[in-house]
């Protein structure tokens, strides 16, 4: 158990809809990273927050956004969903030397 | 742009048959090279971070090594429970925020 929690575990929705994924970091971790894992692209970095502020952006679509709240949990918002957004979404927390991954949210867009 | 290539894509070993997984990388200033293990449908599990050429780290039957261009994950006398996908990632100095750039992984199957 990494100490990172993610909810929900599974999400099934329709094209065009909007969903919110939640991540609670390990105690004491200020950074939250979001990654997307699909069969063809592998594990890809989306965005990072550090202590409530956006720190870095990767291959994140404009339809996606994230935020980190004062209690350090983070939410990833995905809107106008397309079939190709179906994937596993992971958050990871930790310092500069180690990132601990949560169990992931499996998103299925029908 | 940072690139990470892992080989082979898949590897099948008999229990006890040692082997190595390769991770070749190009990065503008390596800050760290990471190895993770991932079981199907689960989150990646941290194994090692290596920082400089010549560094080695060990954990049970696994040993990771690093050169200036590649890293190897050596698996000695593997057991069926070592079956998983092994992911390699680099963290470069050019990456603001210390994001990881992952390879596509090596899927390892160890048969009894």
C-alpha cells in the first residue's frame, strides 16, 4: 500500500460527459502528479501541483484540468469526453527522489 | 526531448533462469532514473532510483545498474511472483516539477 488513495476505482460514462477524479496524497506530501496510462501510449505525465499551485504541465488536453485544495487533495476534471479518453488515470505523490502511485481510476467512455 | 526505450517488450523465463531487462534513454541532464513494477490493473510500485553512472541498487532478486546511456534491471533466479510489467522512467533537469518520462515497459512472465 503506497498510502496514496484515489476514488472512484472505476468510472463508466458516455461521450460528451464530464467526470471528476480524486486523489489524496500520502501524509506530508505536497506534490501531486497526474498520469494517464493507455494501451498504445503507455504512462504519460499530465500535470503536477505543488502545495496548491500548478508546477508543470505535460501532455494534458485543454478539455482536462486539475486543481489542488488546501488540504492537499487533488482533483482531475475531464470534460467533453471522447472514446479515446478511456484509460487508467493515476496520481502520484512524493518528493523529488521518489513518486508513489495510487491504485488508479479506470475510466471507460462509451 | 527526453526518450526512454525498453527492451525486450516481453520476456518469458523459467523459474530460476536469470536475465536482464534494458532501458535506453536520452535526456538533457539526468536527474534520476527510476524503476517500477506494475501488476495488471494496479498502480506502479516503486523499486529503485539511480542518480549517476556506475551506481547499483539491489532489492531481493533485483539489481539495477546505470550507465550514461542505459540502465539494466537484472533478475536473479526469478520466481513466478516476479511476473509483472517493469517500467523505467527518467527525470531530467529540464523537466520543471520533476515529472517522470516513462518507457513502455517490459512484460515479464516467469513460469514454474
